[in-house]
């Protein structure tokens, strides 16, 4: 006769998968909208090393990591001099 070779896995034995973190990329129009800066100002600040650099997608196509842009926004002082 055949014996059943069933194995049961306890939920604690299976390691949990790490949460998936998606990196959202923003094009220049989205960056300008989010920051309130104009296109030429964004590129001028990149040149002055005071704005996050974009990532190269292909050819001349670039985009910014949303997290980098959000961090730059958060680092700006509040309006009205409130500290």
C-alpha cells in the first residue's frame, strides 16, 4: 500500500516577503508642478548642485525619483519665517 507523503507547512515556518517599494519617476512637467519651479530654474539649480539630479532613462530622456524631489521639498523652509 502507498503511504501519503503530505507535509504541512506551519505559517511561522514560511518567511514573510519584504514589502515591495516602488520607485516612481517624475518627468520635468511633474517636477515643475510639484516644486513650483520653472523648467530652466530646475536645470539651473541642478547645475548649482542645489537640486536632485535626474536619472537617465534612455537617450536624452530623464526623470527624477519622486522620493528625491519630495525630500528636496521637505528641506525647504516654511513660508512666513515660521521656524
